[in-house]
């Protein structure tokens, strides 16, 4: 075990033990009630996938169906899940939210929101707000992170054959001896590549794709890294528990786009979703959470009444409705009731 893995294991053990002590002593319920006595918490999910799914999404955006079911059961028993309309009405009226109020949200529009999340939401009768990036719905494309990871995985499988394309793009070769190690190494490369300026990142990915293709190295499929069809989006909208919102069109950070492109994405995504599901759309989650004053002003001008960031925090009646904070949920550290409540209480 590496030093980093050992430290992670120790940290996980300490947090688990602390969470259990707080939970069974009753202190955790008191702490959560105090934190949410005058505010609501917005939960941010992305993907609900079985542990053996064929996915290259970051572990930071995935929960298993079992853990998601646990989360929704806890919300139904211990908190007060709000429908998006009730949440919006409370914010705009600036009236106090009930203690322990919460709102469930999902970003992106992955297929598993329909396949795995919807049955749980229905069973527990927990309302949810699901934001879709319209360019990806009913598309064979996936986000650059998953696309890059699959390219690197194909390169790892190809071995020496892929070396020229990797060298030409100054991409580290994945020399791991087994698939588990290879996936970890690929995740590290993708994480480091994310720091590149957008133009450089796009150029790197395009050159890597074409270079590997010229050598006959391509990903076989997108596996489970795929998005919903419009029929599934419409099914969610008609489920009685899900409200559909916008995640813009291209999933590019809106604050980095020129004014005309930003305005088009804000308006077109809303128009397209409304046309497809036959329902009003007045909520948006900023792609990557990226927003500035111009983005917020653009969202307001486009008719959105609620907009969500990825900044961690809670929501009070006086919060700006177009800069709402959320708490991200992933499998790690939330797979027990105690750990999940600690996350909501802001401890982990």
C-alpha cells in the first residue's frame, strides 16, 4: 500500500468512527437540527451507478444505487424534502424555510438518472430537480473527462503501439500492470490535464484522438458513460417527482463564453427543453458551477428564477436566487447513515 493510500485509509477510518459516535450519542441529530434551523440544504448529485459499471466518471460524482436509496430514505425520515416550486416560492417570498428543509438536484443528464435514480425517488416520494445539458441528450458524445479517460484506457491496452501518439501530445504513458492501477493512473492524468486553459485542453484532446486513430487505437464504446434520450427526459418530467431544469447546451462554463454565445446557450437550452417536455423551465445549474455577474445577469434576462452553483453551503431566505449553494454527494464517506448526516451537517 502506498503512503497516500495508507493516509486515505486512516482518514476514512477516523471519520467513520467519529460519525458513528456522533450518530449513536444523539449529538449528530442535534447538530444537524441546529445547522438547518433557519436554512435549507441543496444536495447535488450527478450519477447513480452500480459498483461494476463500465464508467470513467470521477468517483467524486458517483453514488451506488444502494447508497442513493439509503440517502433518500434518510431524507424522507429525518429531513423535509421540498418540491422545487415550494423551494422557489419560499425564496422569492423571503419567508422562512421550515427547519431541516432540503432539495435534491442532479447535474448533467446521465442515463442513470432515469434508470437507477428515478425508481428510488418514486419509492421514497422525494422530489428532485434534474438539470440537462441539451447538446448531449440523445447524443453519442460524452464529456471531455470521460472521453479522454477512454482514449487513455485504449492506449494502455494497445501498449507500445500507442506510444507515438502519446509522445506527440506529451501525454504520460500508462505503464500500470493491471486494470485497477491503470484506471487510477488515468484518473491522475485527467485531473492534471483539467488545469490546462480551455483552448489548450481542446487542442490536446483533438490531437490525441486523431493520433491514436491513425494508429488504429480507438475506444470500443462509451460504455455506461452516456446520456439520456429525450423520451427518458420526458418520462422523468411526467413522473410526478422530477422537475427538469437547464444545464445550458454545450456544458462549457458560461462565464468563459463571449456574451452572444452565453446568451444563446441560456435561451436555447430552455427553449429546447420546454419544446421536448411541454413544461415550463425556469431553473438552471451553471455548468461546472462557473458564474460571474454577467452570467447571473444573463440568467435573469433569460427568465430563470433559480440558478445553482457548486459552491458548498446552505440556503437562507435572503440568499440571491441566482447564486444558490449546494453540497456535493458521492459514494466515498456517505455510504452509512451516520456519515451521510455528517456530510449534511458540514462536518466532512
